[in-house]
């Protein structure tokens, strides 16, 4: 099971990233768990200084931008 985490304080781009990530995981048909991390201390623990960020299985894949749908699918695979 893929562990997908969206790091962000709840801004519009954070919400868009969460929706796009969930959609990409559904398209890929992989089992996944998605978590929204909004606490600043937890976000900083990943070394992320700009949100939104996407973490896949504990590894930061994107930070400070909204990746395209294709990019998100590649990051999840």
C-alpha cells in the first residue's frame, strides 16, 4: 500500500494537490492511504520549506509547486 501525504496548511493549492493525488492513485489502481499533514512542525520535519508538497512512502517528491497529473502518476508508481 502506498502512503501518500499532502503537506500544507490548507491553502487552495494544497487542496488541489490532494484531489489530484487521489485521482492519480485511483487511475493507477494502486492501493493507497492518503493523509493531509497540516501541522507546521510535522511539515518542517520533512525538510519542506514551501508548500504544497507531496510525500510518497516517506520521500518528498515535490515541494512548493503543483505538479501535473502525469508527474503525480509517475511519482506514485
